[in-house]
C-alpha cells in the first residue's frame, strides 16, 4: 500500500472517529491514558513485588487486592472521566444507572 493511501486512510479514520464520538476525543484520550496508567501501575507493582521477594502471586492478600483493582481500573477510569465531564445532576443520574440499571 503506498504511503499516500495510508495517509488518506488514516485521515478518513480520524475524521470518522471524531464524527462518531461527537467531538469527545478529549474524554476518550483521558480515559485511555488513565486506564492504562492505573492498570500498569497496579499490575507492575505486583510483578515487581513477586520478582523482588521471590514469592508466588497468590500468597499475599495485598497482591490479590491490587490485582482486582487492576482488573476494574477501566470502570474506575470511566467513572472519574464522566465525573469530570458531566454536570453534577447528570453525574448523579449516571451513578444511579450504574447501581440500578
């Protein structure tokens, strides 16, 4: 595939994403950065702990808690980004929909 076609294709994909997301690319980028940061910090600390102390993963309750937090970090990030972007009343409705769908 020639370089010009790739550039044209990526421009079309970018424009399509902006249209689909309704101009909320800033929120999506915040969400992705926060999600990957939280996940890598939590799971990275597990990896370091197990390598430094030469212990298996499932021997510590703290490691299991860090693992679970790493698993739910996308949900945590989503809630944090929504809180920053929505008005107070809309955020309350959002939380109610999470708890009682």
